[in-house]
């Protein structure tokens, strides 16, 4: 059986382990963090966004115990693990620090066979491939792809929309805006931060921000002319991205919505793309493990070729499920 290690047990690390366990995709052999298991176990078992984990969680002498599984815990402050000695096939790096080749290569140098980065790599040279489930994951080549980036939650949310539009009516150019839940990169109270806008309390402000999704989309579709930005808003999880694009031929909301419904029901986006037929707010999609959930009533067309499509996504649960699925695939390959 393939052996997977999770490095970084923050929001995405914990969510991905839960996705792996709940879907029986994998049970990690090793978890690595700079914080001890005694502090992390309660955060795994009791989550403010998703409630209590289904199995008991505690710490034993030989690691973190989740239900019937005992997972080796390594304190990163004691040095980098020897992945070869541990027999690790895949390192799932959720630290946010493996976005350069040097950061990811360290895992290979320590004996891991592959690395999956849960963040956008800085450049294409910093990974062997940017692979998105339902989009281009079928291009995975075990002989060449040892460092794989799965980009960001927003990239995985907007990519299915772009794929359906490209396949249906083509895209000349476009701009997206993501209205995104706040994250740990922001501040709980007003204090000076590196990004000036992040200096104000995340739970009290709408905060304009940049989005790395546009660059990552360009890694997948080099000819794509789409850029965008983000607004962080005071919700714990649950986000929405809206794409406005000029398309290559005349279309209607009905045609586009039919295409989204069809793509969600059958084909490579099944289980990744979802649709909503009625009007909802963000709490409706919290905990949904799809990457992108198109709000069909919000689809609009102006002048026949200027289209707007909005897609919801749980920026933690959906992305974590794709990471778990991709980790299991890469580890076995």
C-alpha cells in the first residue's frame, strides 16, 4: 500500500486528512508540523467550521490516534524527516512554503518519490506540472512529474467554469472576482501587516486582495486571456467567484446553463462541478466537496457575447477533497 506523509497540519492539512479518511482514499502514515500533536489533536477533533470529527482522537506515545488508525507524528523543529527511511511514496506539502522548486525538492532529496504542493507554484519552473482534477489531471506522467502543484482553491473553482465556456462558446478574454472567506494570512484585530489592507480586522472588514488564480490558469491554458482579483469578506468559509468574459460567438443563459448541467452530470467534471437551480446564500455550500458549484440563476448574457457566470465553493472542503483524490492517485503511480 502507498505511504503518504502530510507536512503542515493547518486548515488545509487537517481538512485533507479528513477528506482522505472519510472517503477511504488514504490514511496518512506520517504527519509533520512545528506544533506538537497534543495541541493539534483537539483542533482536528473539534472544528469551528465543520463541527466534531466522527471518530475519537487522542495522542499516544507512538503518534496521533484517529479512530483505529495510529499516525506517526514528527515535530519539524527537530529536523527534516528521512522520507526514504520511512518508506514515503508521496509528501503532501500543506505548509505554503513548497511553492519554489528548492522547497519542494528538499522532500525528494530526503527520499520521497513525489511531492504534491497544496498551493500555486511561483512559476512553471518551480514544479514539474500544474495539474487540476477534471481539467488536465489525465496529463499526469509518473516518469516526468515528481513535483506537482494543484494551484489554489480559487483556481480549482474557476477552472471548471472556464473549461465549459471554452468547450461551448470559446473565450476571447475575461475578468474574474472572487469574494473569499477570510484566512489565517489576515489579522483578527487591527495591526500592521506586510500587505497594508490586511492590517484591518478580517472579521470586520471587506478587504481587497490579489488572486494568484490568474497566473495558475495561465499555466494550464497558456492562450487564456483572463485575469482577476479577490475580496476577503467576514465569513469563516464558503466563497464565490464570478467570471465576466467576452465569448467567441453569440449565446444565451439557457445554452450556457444547459452546458453546465450536462458537464456536472457526465464527463471529467462529474463530482467536481455542481449546479444550483435555485437562489441560495453561502451557508448552503459549506461542507460541499465539489470544487465549483455554478449558481444557474446568476448566469447572464449582455449583447449576446458578454457573459457572466458565478460559482460557489467551500474554499476548504472542496479543495481538500481534490487534494486527497490527487494524493492517492500520485502515490499509487
